[in-house]
């Protein structure tokens, strides 16, 4: 995400609201702030292949199962649901 990014300002709070409603265990949650050049402030995150912010990446174990880039297709809830069901 980028604190400077209007899409991040809109979508990140929505994601938190959804996760809070689900009583999500934030132990497996990481948020990374990027510069406008999509570089990490303290670390190199190039391996994630982030080109736009926000980018929400979902994993099952160590395997990426999907991502939402900038804004979801449809609602954020339905896009997350489709990723978790393996429909995307």
C-alpha cells in the first residue's frame, strides 16, 4: 500500500473492516508501505511483482492463491470470496 495512494486510502480500511467482521487472526497478516516507485522503504520487495497499489496478496501456506490490484472486480468481499474458493 501507499499512504500517498487514493486507492489505498479507500481499499485498505475496507479490507480491515471485512477482516475485523470475520474475527481474523492478524498474526498471518502483513502490510507493507511502498514509495511511489513501488519500492520498499526498508527492504526490497521486488520479488512480489507489485506494479500498483494497493495490492492484496492471498496465500494458502506458502503458495500465492490470488491478488487484488488497486480495486476489486465487483465488491471487495466477493473478490476475496472468489480467491478463497479458487475461482480466480
